[in-house]
C-alpha cells in the first residue's frame, strides 16, 4: 500500500507542475485577439515559463542535493498557486509574461526533484515504470491545463480559467504533502560547491549530454506542435473555439495509458532500439498534421503526444540511472535542456509560422525529429535496460 501511495504522490507532482505549464495554450488565439498581438507575440506566454525553468532547473537540483527532496517539492507546489491566481488581474501581455516567468521559477522544485526522488527511493529496475507514472501524471496535468482552461474560458472568460487552474494546483499540493513520505535513501551532498562540481562532471559525461540533446528535441516538438496547431485550427476553414482547441489535448490521454508500460518495452527491445522506433512513428504522426481532414490531424496529434511522452519517460529514467551521484543536479540539467528546447520551439517555430505557414512548421518539426534519431543511433548506449 505504501508503494502505491508514493506512486500516486509522484504522479500528482507531475500533474501539479504541468497543469500550470500548459494552462495558457488553448487560450492563446483568444488572448492574442483581446490584447491585439500576433501569434509570435502571444507565444511569449509559453516562452517565458520555459525560459525560467531552463535557467533555474540545474540550480534547483543542486539545492535539493543539499536540503532534501520533499521539503522543496511541497513548498513549491503551494507557492506556484500565487502567480497562477494573480494572473486574473493582468491587464496586458507583459504583465502575463512576468507572472508566467515567476511560475517557471517555481516549477523545477516540483518535477525535477520528484524525478530525483524516484531515482533515490526505487530500485533501478523499477525506475522506468515509476518514471512512466510520473510522465502519465504530467500528461493528465497538461491535458487538464489546456482543456479545463478552454472550457471555462468559453463559459466564464479567460480570467476564470486561471482560478480553476489555481484550485487544481492547490488540490495537487495537498495530495503530495500527505501522500509523499519523507525521503529515506537520500544522502545530502557536501554543500553547494560539491553540487556544482557534480554538475560540471555531468556536463563532461558524453552519455548524459546525448540524453540532454534528446530532451531538448522532445519539448521543442511538443511546444511547436501543440502551440501552432491551435493557430492552424483557429483559422479558416476550421474556426475552432477555445473549448475545441482545449479538447484537442485529449490526445495526451492516450500517452498516459501507454507510458506506464515503458519499462517492459525497454526490457523487450532495448532502450536505444525502442526509442528509434518511437521517433519513426513520431515522424509519421507529424506528417499527418499536413492533411486537411480534422480526423487525420487528431490521429497525428495522438501519435505525436504518445511518442513524445514515451521519449520523455525513457530519457528521464535514463538520466537518473546514468547519474550515480548528484541525481537532482543531473535531472536539473536535463530539465534545463528540455525547457530550452521548449523555449526554442515556441520562438523559432513562431518565426517559421510567419514565414512559411503551417507546412513550414511541420517541416521544421520533422527536421528536429530526424536529428534526435541520429543522436540516439550514434550516441546512446547499446544496452537492454
């Protein structure tokens, strides 16, 4: 029973972080119209948060290596409610961007440290499965952040959407506080200087660098795909409302059912071979987004969401089994590369959107996927686990 409670808490930590991270995504076309800005301008709401995460995640990991895990996870889970709720008072895009940046500062202590907690508290063979549950919780949070905000915005306006997200975040923080036991296997590092040395050692590890590169590509493609498909479907001939745009993210739920089985897939195929197959399917899903029928686009989004989550689950588990010391800082560096990729996906694909439209966006996404496959093929270890 204790094992199940810990797993629930880890999944809930992922939910609490990602319900905030993706909460504006279904609202972007509506917010762009209200504040009179373009797609690239309003996408700064996504870039601000991912940039803040990228800047702070490694240092959060180092701090957790000194102070411990649960304390940081729970404090951040409650603290992020404040900027989320404050967004209802925003009167301009710059104000929203600042609050989104503050959100980003508070999210790494939740998900980065939760990943390190998994590496410390579960046996290595169990890590991929628990990491999969964490990713599943994250995907449900990402779906709720988008669908709930879209539905509430249609009924009560976009400001009420952030009240709903605040309540979901508060509930998640309470579950984590009561369900996650204090860490037992964690050994504090020798201080921040020692943690900094560990980070430098991680950056000299070619295997970790290859994993970080794949992490960059995962969120680049997630943010690029699910941000700009909203603009694509909000235009003629589709004219999707915020509720319909939010409903698109039900495609995330397919990945939530598949990801917990990632450990068995790794044992069956081997990590490297499995990820190469996943990326091949991911490319097919991205190309389906070019088709006009909405049904084909939804199938393509489902493949993109599922394959992206599988890549994220495998990469996350690979980081914390590869790093023998300083797992929080190793996970923090992974999160940094992951969210640098997300910021790049929001900003660079915005430029592509204006220059070449939706077809250009899809071409850029596929190019990143091909680069990811090359990195896995030539730089990831050939092993069964």
